């Protein structure tokens, strides 16, 4: 699977995990130069607290376009250190 935005590959892996229709990419598959921590967090009742990243490609920024569960609840333990995308980031084979 590949995650792209603004013509740039953000992540690529054949080891994604699908949860609730979202492909979670292993953190090591990310092109880290395009990511910066955001101050946004949200809570999922069964996964725990999500933290977000800003995605930057050139001069374009996509705020809070990626998220991860640093310390997920036991039911979501498999996605620890995995990252998912939204806000216009295309995920495809």
C-alpha cells in the first residue's frame, strides 16, 4: 500500500493493518521528512488517545492529516507505532 499527497509518497508498505477501513502503516515506512508533530489529540473509546501529525510537501501543509496511537488500549495493541491518514491523503495499492 502507498499513501500519497500533493504528488509525494508519504508512506509505502506491504505490512499495513486495516482497522475501521483505515490502513495503518508501520511508522518506519513513513518518509519522516514530511511529518511534524501536531498538538491535536482525540480519544477513541476502544483504541485510546490518538496524536496527530502535520504533513508537509514543499510549501504545502496538510494539518493533522496523519494520526497514531502511541499507547493504545489492549484491544488496539496491534496498531501501536502505526500511522493512518485522512484529509485528502490517498491510500492505494
